[in-house]
C-alpha cells in the first residue's frame, strides 16, 4: 500500500435528502501520469464524472463527483470512507476522508476544507475573553482518555465554536489500544465499586452533583461555546445532571424487588436486582452533558461502572465533565476508572458496540446509526438502550387556549435552534384556528432575539455545524418542491457562524416526504386538519414515536389522547410543549425512537439484571404446580 496522497474537496454542490454531493480533486505525486490516465475509481458508490487535464511530470489531477449516501450528521460513528484507485502494476492509492472531523464549509458555505491543520495560531482558549475555560482544567492541548490516569495518543481533533467557526482548543483522541486498556481498568474498578453498599454509592453521586453545582455556570458556558446552544440552556443542561444526581441519591435507598407469595409451603419467592457491570455510554452533540448525566448517575447508583464516548464535535465538554467527576472519585480514594472516558470517532464507537465486555450500551443519536448499533449489539446478544430520533407534533384543537399555544410552539420549535430530539417539527392546527395561529407564531418568530449564544439575552443561537446549514437549505428546497410555502425565515443569516433563520412552512400535505423526515434544524411544518381522528392518525403515521402534545380543554379528548387509540409516543403531553421533559419521569420513545428509557421512574431497571429467587426454608421438597415426582 502506497502512502496516502492529498485529497482536496473543492466545492459542495448540494445536500439533498440526506445525500451529500461534492466535487473533489485528487493530487497524486506517487503515480506517473501515464499509469493513471483514463483510470476510474473502482468503488460502486463513486462515479468518475470528469477527468481534468493531467498535471506536468509525475503529478496527476483528476476531478470527480461522489455521492455519499450516509447522513452527514451520523458520520461521527462510521469509519472513514476509503476510495481505492487500482493501477496497472496492481498497486493502489487509498484516499481516506474522515467526515466527522475534516468536513468544514467555508464562510459562505460554498466550499469544504479537508485535513484541518492541527496547529492553530489563534485558539479561543488563549484569548482573554475565554480565559474562564482554564477554570475547567482545559488547555490548548487536552488528553482525551481517562481511566484513572489521563492519556491519549490517537488523532488530534480541534473543537470549533459554532457561533463563529473559530477553533477553541484541541483534544487527542483514544487509540484502539488505549480503549482496550480502559475497558480492562474499568472492569477491574467494578470489582471495587460493586462491593460498596448502594446508599454509600449514592453518597458519591451526591458529591458529584455538588461538584457540578460549583462549576455550573462555567460548565454551562462551555456547553454554549462548543455546542452552540444559548447560555441559559447550557446552564440548564448542567442543572439536569445535578437534578439526576439528587434523584439517584434517593434511589440508592429504594432499589429493590418485591417479595412474592409462594404457592409452596415453607418457601419464599423474591426478586433480586444486581448491577449489569460495565455500561458504555455514547452521547450526541446536542446534549453533551445531560444525556451522560442521566446515564451516569443512575448507572453508578445501581452499582455499575461507566465508559463514556462523547460526540467528536464536543470533546472539550467531555473532558471538562470527566475532570469534575474524576476529582470526586480521587478524593474518596476510589478507582478513577469507575467513570472512564475515551474520546474518539467511528473506531471507538464500533468497538464499544461489538465488545462483549460492555454489558449495556446506551446510545443516543440518529435512528439510522442507532439501527446499526442495535444490530451490532444484538449480534452478540448484548443489552442496548437506544434514544434516537423524534418527529414530534403539537396538535391544536378549536377549543385550545392560544395564549398557551403560541409560546409553547415557539419554544419547542426554536429552542436549541431546532436541535433537540424533542423539538416540535409538525404543528397541526384545526382549520378554525389555523390562520390565526400561523399569524401569531410567525409574529413571535420575528421577535426571537438572535445572537451570540453566551449572551444571556440571546434566545436563539447557531446550528452546531456547517453541514447542518446545508441540511437546512436542502430541506427548504425540498419542501418548496413538494408544495410548501415559506411563511417566515428560510435563509442563511449573513453573519459569522452557522446561523439560519427559524422557518415556518405551510401548505404541505401531512404525508409529504419532507414532513416525514426528521431534519435536525429549526423548520416547522404547519398542517391543517379537520377532525380528532385525523389529527391523532397524522401524529402516529411517522416512523418515530418520541414526544407529542395536544392543546385542548376537552377532558374526554385528553383521556382519548392518552389511551390506546391516542398518541403512540413515549411522551404524551397536554397543554405543554413537546420539549422540556422533567427528570422524574422516564424519558424515551417508541418505534424508530428505539424504545429505551432513561432518567426517572423505573428507568433504573435498564441498568440492572433481575434474578427470581426461590428459597426453601422447610424440611420438605414440594414441587410447583402440585407435581409429584416420587
């Protein structure tokens, strides 16, 4: 195999229906012009559409167009794509493109820069304005592996601020060898942690919550800076972790199974719950703190150890949170590997999914990738907890209180710039109130304060990546093509960063393909309905089943909505938005949302294994069902 040559992606053509089309140039100095002339890329999904004039001497420049069928937002999980060009001498040139870390559109979103330089001359962390980052133990270069000690010798990735696309700092990811070492240390740490009584484990979790409280503002600021959500949401996300810690402390004195009546005299029948062991946690960019917190606090209380792989685009948050948790463990003379972390991309995620030593894998991300994860885990008969996509609807009936409807619809569709799994993407309006609600919501959209996410007065920040901007533009074009009308928004904002206008589209049929597509951007599709049966059916016809809400004063309709013929979602609300769930209830959804449950209620059972125990304390041996075997 020859050394890899340079690959320069020169222009994004368009992003349509979750397919990215781009042009790229291959520059080879290891092959002569003669042997490459007229050759084609020998991969079925890639077609050579144009060959540019050959360069002088031994260098060749060819241009091709390629279709990438994987959703760009999912590529953080997949291995790098490899393209092979065979030569007459049976040698090949392999070109690798790692989408999750190297695809960046330029300021006008017309081009892509591949192979970002690791050496940044102006990192934000070095600017006085962002000196607070060092309060979290961050520096220019950060190690991305923790298993009781800090390390990392893999790929160096740079984290970017979505509000201006400037580099913040760098993180060195884990290699597969470091992953292996971390799993081994985590398994050893479990032997210590599992012997600690549950209430004392709860005390450690309480201390983690207190440590997060002390850093809540600065950690919330990091979430805002690195993910792009507004400051109050960043702080609220850390608060969610704190709240789950408080919940888990109480849970540590309540975990247990029932004692059941036995049909046999002199026998006791009971359930015993034990930890599963090692819980792998893969989280997404949109909630880089809270989702880990839901899993971590409950898993620890149940007696498990954790191995975390955060999103590749929010590695600084993963490092900062792990430093806080690690300090608590160290102060209590506990193995740091109880809460391990391996920053990484596809290789680490795949290893976790296939690793039989990972007793439970909790994955939060898209439905497409979640399906692949589920198949890998199921292949080894492992446990999985999936929190995937949502195509959530608010249904507004003719008797609804519009003073509740308007702010709910705006918050649920615009909050986090449309990048929550519980974001409202479909607003179904009864025909009698349709025009009035559209007018009021559109007016409210125009009053949303847009700006730097860390400005406390800002209500709406940027999208997380430039690829999301492309998704936004493509979805709008697709909606127009399918008959939709843009009532509000629809444009990329002329300012630094990944800012787009929050958008309202009307006039689409309820079953339009774009309406049934979860596009992780702030686009709200407004639909007009006539009857309750019609609205309920439209709510349930999409593949996802995460969150749903109706606005009505009809008590009978409320119970029909909550009943067997009502919403098929995991979250079924009345007179509140689809987003903003409390930690006390079980969070999760049905169908293509994955079926997992996290946070409150009895979600703790997913992190434990149940044994049914029968104890004979008599001197006889009666059999169940009255069977005689003598």
